[in-house]
C-alpha cells in the first residue's frame, strides 16, 4: 500500500478498508440504523455549485484563517475521534503531530487512547480537547483543569450523545456496549477473529498492544489504581453517558475553562442562541458524522439558519460529510468560520500512519488552493453566498 499513490480522500478510504479487518473498518465507517444520515451528509455538499469569477489576480492565494484569536494555515482541523488505537497504534499522537506540522487545530477525543498531556507536548499550539462529561462533576472539573493547565486553546463539549446510537454494524460485529453506554468494548468472536487474521498488519499491532479494548488514556487516573484497559472501560461505562447533562453544566464549565469554550453537536438555531447566553465562544455544528441520530439533518443544511440566528455573535465551526477541499469552501460561503473532519484523517492514519494523516491534510490543502484559484478567490475573506450558484437564476448577481 503506497500512500503516495493516493490522490484523493476516496483513495485513502479504499486503502484503509484494505488494511483493516471488518470490525475495525466498520467502526470508522458506520453510521447508525439505516445510515441515511451518512448519505445526507455527503449529498448536502453535492447540492451546491461554485460560481467561478475570472480575470481576477489569483497568482497568490491565501488559505490561512483565524479562529479564537489564533491564525491557522488552513480553514480546517481534525474532529475528535475516539478509539483510534483500534485502527493504528498511537493514532491520536499522529493526528496531533500532523496537525502541528500543517498548523491546523486537532481536537483530542474524550475517548482517546492517549492523554491530553502527551498530545500537548507534541502540539502545544494546535491541540484542543473534547469532553464527554461524566456523572461525577469532580472528574469533569479535573479534565477541564488538565486542559487549561496544558495551555489548550479551546475546550469542546460534545452534547449530542445523551444516549448511545444504535450502531448496527458494531452490534453485528460483536462490540460490547455496556448498559447502553457510549463507549464500545472490543471482543473478537471466533468468526470475526478469522477475518481479522487475513489482515496481518493490523493483527500484529493488535497483539503488540496486548489485544482487547484500547486504553481510555485520559480516564485512567479516575479508575481504581492499576486498572487494566478493560477495567478502565468498565469504569467509564459506569459514569457514562451522563444523560442528565443540562445548560447548567455548560455554565459551570464556562467558569472553569479560561479560553475558548465550544459546544459540539448543536443543530438548532434556538440552542445556538442559548450557547451565546451562557457565554460560549463557538459551536461546532455537527451531527456526529451521522453516528448519533439517523434522522438528523445534514449540518450543512442547518448552517444558514444558525448563522442567520446568531449573526456574528458566535463562531461557527462545522463538520460531517466533508470529503473535498471544495466542500470546505462551500461551507465557508454558507456562513461557517472554520471546518473540521473526522473520517478523512482516520482513513489516512489507518492506511499509512503518520504519513497517511499528512497525506489526507495535504490533499485538502491542495484542493482548497486549486479551487480558490479556479473561482477567482485569492483570500477566504472574500467568500460568501455570491460564490454559490442559485438554482433560481434570477437570484445570481
Ligand atoms: C471513528 C469515529 C469516532 C468518533 N469519536 C468521537 C468522539 O469521541 N467524540 C466526538 O465528539 N465525536 C466523535 N466522532 C464524530 C466526529 O468528531 C465528527 O463529528 C464526525 O466524524 C464528522 O463527520 P465526518 O467523519 O464525515 O467528517 C467520531 C467519529 C468517528 C468516525
């Protein structure tokens, strides 16, 4: 598998599929129930066409973008993805390193295998953390303290997981999901194991790690001393999901974290307005990549309504379904300040480790650059609805 041969994200997707056993690939790929949300997420972008403007000097194109007071080299970052050791050992740290080298933000998942502190050592300026709240407020406060002490630029609270989604691929593959919790423990049934054995690269890493469920690194300090990865998983399942979480908890977190506070998973304009009221700096408009509510709209489709409701009082980040540089430009035209993606960089990690993640990022950077040139847009600040073709031709200017 030669990562250099990948020319688009779909190539990395195919390479990841080849390297991973079904149980691991399905975990990345899957949505839930009928997986209609997955399809909605990508087709939302395909509804739009960019209207090119020519005879504009595009000899220099600048895709840098500032968010929460920091300028990044590109208008996208890496969304939080849990259980990454299932696809590639130390993938969390690879994502952090690749983000640092490309100068884009990396959001560490609340279900990461590695710790906040380890990623902060690698990427101190590019590292954000995503919290899955626990029932125990002291754990939440301590995780926020750790993120603050590590100097992280933003703290992201995921709110679209009050209960676990019915991820049917994982159920069929035999993942254990204790008490309807969000995190799913890996257990290889004989038939699944037989298929996994046909993926020697993956199985060697799995055995080297000692098999079983990956460690939930950030939660280890709160579990009983000396707990194994399986025991930490069981401990976390006993405090998750925290489905009594409310806006009051956000108010508490607001007081505890000194820098940017972002809520991930907000889809309704009313919730976006509430986020302003409780002092959030931004929201990540997201349907969790189609993994939580199969009937949810695409995040791109709700974006204009949210932008109209909040004006410029809230920074709007967006993920779910982005597979091309042009998708990012479309989201920016529709009112996003910044974009994120989950699966594309995971495909890179699974297919080729650190070089694979870097490849995924490079693909997006190059595609953004080319499309900016093609549509006559030397700087992202110029993007807006006028760059989108309106199906009602009379509305085009
Ligand atoms: C394998 C995987 C694990 C994920 N884990 C988390 C997580 O731990 N926390 C979270 O807030 N979102 C998680 N997500 C959702 C992503 O943050 C993001 O919202 C989603 O992947 C965006 O859609 P995309 O994959 O189409 O880019 C996960 C997504 C995937 C694919």
